[in-house]
C-alpha cells in the first residue's frame, strides 16, 4: 500500500488564551495519491482552519500532521516551507496572481522563488502547463487583461509548477459564473486523471462536491461524513 500524501492524526486547533475556543476536535484523515476529494461544511465549521493545517500554513494545537510520510511536528519553519513547496500546490477563490506580470511569469514564479532565478527549464515547464490549461497563446499577456476564468486557469497552472502530489483548492469556483466554474472543475478533473495529482477542493456547492470521487463533511470541527460522491 502506498504512503498517504497527507495524514492527520487526532488534530486539534484551539484559539485564545483566557477564553479558549476549540475549532478542530480530534481530526483523523488520510488523503491518498490520485484522489479527487471535496470538503464541505457550514460557515464556521472549521474548513479554513483545517485547510491551513493541511497546507502547513498553520500548526495544530495537538496531534500529528504527516506529509508524504514525513512527520511535521519537529520541523522548523524553513523545513516546513521546503516540504510544502515540493509536495503541495494551492488554488484560491481569489487567484492571487501577481499583477504587472505576464501569465508565463506568474506560472514560473513558485519555481523561481524556490531556486532564486528564472531558468530555461522553468520557462519550458510553464509553457507546457499553460498549454495544458489552454492558455499558451496568452503567455505574454499581463494577467490583468485576462478574464476571471482565464486567471483561475493560470492559477491552476501555477499550482502545478513544482509538480505537487496534492493540490489544495479553496473555493476555486466561488468567484466564477456557472459556465466558467464548470470549465475550471473539468480542468482540475482532467489534470487529476492525466497527471495523477490529488486534489482536495473546498466548496460550499453541494452539486460540485457530489461530483468528486470522495466527499468529506465537517461540522463544528468534526468530520461527520466521509463517503464517495454520488455523481462521481
């Protein structure tokens, strides 16, 4: 059996010192290679907190987080950053592209930051990714001049730059019209199937959640449902 890409063991997260609020309450979860999973739950259920911990952007109060088989408990910030960069990719509701830069430069940026410079290999990788998301013809265009759906596709290409094993997507279609959102979901699904990249997609849309292979429901900081999607 292959190693889980991401594993949470009895993870809790508390906030506050005088008045303590426990947002996550003993989360146990495994994300396996190649999975296409949705995470749903009402506002205030702890989805964002859980995603931040899964993405190594925050640490749990108690419990263990394992990425690609490696425990993160005793890693310092530098090691956490390195592990995050080589294993995880991120797509957000608001794409967070760098305005003033082209689509190609935005896709290259994570690799350039990691290595301290732009290289020919990075450019070739970025061009291949832009072709995969059907935007190669816009590679030199400033991202400010792209449509919302095009910018989100650039963001997906950027998330794949360092060949992550898992992409964490936080409401990636929440800011798009229905037609464009469908195209973005189809694109992520195609990448999942072609590259065997696992996706965890946070969404408030039940229909989109049900279209994923696996649906995880979080309520009041606890996983109350973990099952196959009905329309997968």
